[in-house]
């Protein structure tokens, strides 16, 4: 189908045209938090030569793949925390962006260091850092571990 692979370039981030509205909605929402606003700026203005790519799915699959600098995101997958709180799909995107924009060398070291509560030191960094900051600003639940269960919602900013 012509245009199916069309992407929209946001500086150093490529977003598929089909995901553009979800990305913009999540970005506008998260940017009410200054830490998240800074993460988006770094993602779109990476200065170390990396170019990032966003892909979307409907499999509750949020992750960052450092081998090809791709962020996978399900824009309709919210998270129920282990304490019963709720987090929007947008907050999940912010979480993956924080993984992505950390320097590749430091992120690799942190991923290799295990953490009893957060699985890895990199998860601890992201969850206790930007994720918690944004959750407090936006009135979402704060996590105290790297767990939770996914559930489907109508928009990237629903929970
Ligand atoms: Zn993570």
C-alpha cells in the first residue's frame, strides 16, 4: 500500500505516520512535566549521532532496543501497579524514552547491574527518576518496583 511506510521526522526521531497522532497526544500530555519535556527534547535533538525510531503495536509491548535504537510502544496499553494504582500508556512511552536517551555506554552498565526490587539498576534509575517525577506532576500512580499488569484503554492518556 503506497504510503504505508511513511514516517514523520521529529529531528532525530522517526515516527510512523500511523502513530503520529498518538505520539503527539502523549507528548503534549507528558510535557506538562518539566522532566518529561526535557526527555522529549533530547530524543528529538540527540547530539551523539544516534537516530531513534518509534514503532507501535497492540501487544502490550513497551521496550527500547539499543541494538537498533527503536522504541516499541502500545499506545492503548495502560498499567495497573502492584499497589493497585493506574498509569497511562503515555507514561509508559516516557519510561522507554528515558531508557533510550541515556548514553549507550552508561545504560549498558546499568542494565547489567541487577537490582532486587527493580530488576536492574537502569529500571531503578528510570522508575525512581523521570517516571516518579511525571507521575506526581500528572496525578498518576507511582511504582515501587518494575512490575504491574497491562490493561486496555481508549486513548494514550487514559487510565
Ligand atoms: Zn524499563
